[in-house]
């Protein structure tokens, strides 16, 4: 599973953990997608944020999904932005993030109202999953429109730090919550961006 510069140093166990994030249903987060961050300083940096490869897009299918006419909808996550605030009195970092995306109706669509499940997960250095939350994003396609954009904000993720550790020990990953079949579809099908 390839990653961009931000995560090229991940070990094989890291890659397996990240793949599991896209499939797991616990609730307690293109190559590693485009991201920006605000806040933090050289001494107090923010965690890395980005979009998980292979979970950055999804396709909803009707039935077995063996033909292009079986596509109900496609969706993709675009840019992720974040900011963080350190609370030195209780040794915590609060991370706020937002990401956008676009969805497109397919030939098999029977409704103009769809819901996509996305996750926000926090991992620590050395491949440890810290927490994960799944969110529903309702998307309404206006009459006469085949595409619709969406934005999701997730505020107030609180992470502890201390000693020599700071925000750099965390990575915040976002992606679609995929079934095993959806992940396999992403792996075997060429991805064509909606935008």
C-alpha cells in the first residue's frame, strides 16, 4: 500500500494496521492524500494528517457489481486541513480537522439522498491504533445534478503528550469505512477521479 512522503518510513506492520483501519468497525481515522495543518510551532508541532490510500474513494454497487451499469454512486475524499492547540497545564493536544469530498451518482442510483460512512483514526508511532470514530455523511444530490460536494469537520480530538513526546508521535487518518468487498473493488479497479 503506497504512501507519499509523509508516511514513506512506515514498516510493513504499519501498512497492515492502516489497511485494517479501512475495514474495522470499532468506534472509540491517491497516496496519503493532500493535507495542510495550522497551529503548532517548531517546539510544539501538530500531528500529521492525511487521507488513507485505498480508503480515499469508494464505489456503491447494486448486486454483484459486475458491470458499469451496477454503480449506484462513487465518492472520493479530497483535501484534509487541521489545526492543533497544546494545553500545557494538562499535557494534551486538541486537534480540529476538516476534509472535503465529492460524490457522483451512477446509472443504478434510485435515490438522490445517500449516506457515506467515513472514519477518523489516530495512530501512534510504532503502529499502535489509539482511537477511531466512524461518522455518517449525508449527501443530497440537487435535482438535475449528478455530482454533489460535501465537507466534514471533526473538532476536539484530545491527545495526551509528555516527556520527549509531542504531536509528532501521532498520525490522524481519514477515509471511507469500507467493507471487505469494497476494499477489494478499490484494489482491482482503476481509480478515475470524479473531479
